[in-house]
C-alpha cells in the first residue's frame, strides 16, 4: 500500500509538473513541485513578458474601435471676397471621415484574433517553463539520490575496513586489502564532493527559473518510483498542443484580416461643416445683410485606381496556405517527438528493470562472500569488485528513473491539453 502511494504521488507530480503552471497542488509532492510551478509562473521574467504582450494585444482591441481623427480648420481671407450681403472675413471648418458600415467591427475582430494568438503563445511559454522546472527538479532528485547511494557505500566500506583491520591482526588478511578499501573510500569521497558541486549548479538553475537568488536552498523528494503501467501511443495525441493551436489562431487572424481588407476597400464617408462669418455692408438696408454662411458638407472617398486591396487579398490567401503547410509540418514533427519520447521512456523502464535484476544478483554474490568471512576465507578483492558493481547498478538505476520521468514530462508537454 505504501508503494502504491509513492507511485500515485510520482504520477500526480509528473502530470501536473509538465505544463500546468499556476494550478495549486496538494502537499503530496515532497517539497511541493506544484509550489515551484506556481512560483515560476508568478516570477519568471519570460512568462511576465508574454503576459504583457497579451495585455498589449488586448489594448489594441480597444484601439481598433476608434474613429479617424477629427479635422479642424481655420483661415482668414487676406483679400476678402465681397458678396452681395457683405465681405467674407474668415473660414472655419470641421471634418470627420467615417469608415464603411461594419469596418470598425471587422477591425475589432481582427485585433481580437491577434490577442487570441498571443494568449496561445503565453500558454506555450507557461508549458515550456513548467517542463523546464520539472526537468530541473528530476535532475536534483537524481543528484541527491546518487549522493545518498555513495554515502551508503562509504559506510559499507568503512565496515569492510574494520573487518579487514581485525583480519590483519589475526593474520587472515593483508595490509594491501586494507589499503585497497581505503583507496576505494577516497574515490567515493571524491565522487560525492563532485556531486555536491553539481547539486549547487542544478539548484542555481532551478532558482533561475523561479527568478530568485541562486543560493536559496531547495528540498526535494527522496523517493521516486516507476508506475506499474504507462499509456501507449494509441492513447496519446498532439492535436491539442499549443503550437498547433497557435497556427489555428493565426489562420483565423488572416481570415479576419481579409474581412477587414474587404471593408476597407469600400468607399469612406465624410461629414463636415463650414462656417464663414460675413461683415455687414454699411449704409445699406437689405435682407440677409451680413448674414453668416453655414455650409454642411458630405464627401465620399472611393478607391478607384488603388490595387492595394486586391494585392492584400492575394497575400492573405497565400498566407493561409503557408500557415496550413507549417501546421502540417509541425504536427508531423511533434508526433515524431512524441514517439521518440515514448520509446525513450519505455527504454528507461527496461534499463531500470535490468539494473534491478543485476542488483539482486550482485547482492546474492555479496552475501555468499560475507558468509565466507565466518570461515576466515573472505576475499576482499572480490568483495570490492562486487561492491563496485552494486554501486554501478544503483547509479544506473537512478539515472533510469530520472530518464523515465524526464521523458514522461516531455510526453505530457506534448499531449496534455
């Protein structure tokens, strides 16, 4: 039952770690991988930059609903035109161009489609960040687990050394055997110190993803086990991957761009008003003497000799074909990556099982050798060889666990919606 809990815990952490940054996880994950994901999304500069890009795209939707600038004009006649009712002194005007019916809606729809594409880009960035955090987490686990194995082996070697020293005193072993054990202890100490340095570097990498100081301590799980069963290729699909959804949104934006292009190719209306103050003629009595002139204006702008809109239509059509081809190519690439990840995950499980078998056999050989200690015929050279083999198998098993979870995280990155 305890083993099953570990399995479910690892699967839960893995599935959530691969891409669902920002989703609160339960504390079942040791040093909560979910907390790392939330922290990464909240603090990572790249995610923040893409959030700002999405906000900018949202503001462009509001921008799309505005009308062209209203034009105001004023002028004074240097040579005043003389009319029957008096001299014209100045001229004031106001103009407002109006797009064709539905143009503003089309422009708004186009801006919204671009904002949708930016949101998909933000989702893709979050997913990639969560995958990077998960990989960093599993690398730290692997490093920590290898340090633990080395420490266990150093303790074991220390017990061998004590046995050998006792055997030397009674003439059942040589000093050379003791020196061999001590040399082996030194080698393990060197590897352990190197792993400690590597851990600091990996910790700094994870902290960089979280956008915090590189020296902040990270505590991770000390136990990861492989699940009993894996999902097969027939159960997995890349159809909902954000990279493919991005092409759909871009395709939609081109459609909206073409709808806007058609609206902009229509005539544009203009309304305005001219006001001309007129000076009253002195010494004359007449109707409308000095009456100011108010002239409403209506204009129509027709793109008669403009081939721009036809060229844009052809460009939009070609752009749609380009996006369809790019989506098909990327779908093939993602599907290929998925099959590679599945194969690598399965290979990691096979490697893990093989090392498990090797470990059992190496431990059996060690038990046989230790039984000989009671008869005084213990061969320390053989014992060191067996111990070295065990260390090798344990290290490879840890690497297999890391590889398995990295590939499983990659699979979730590719297939999860």
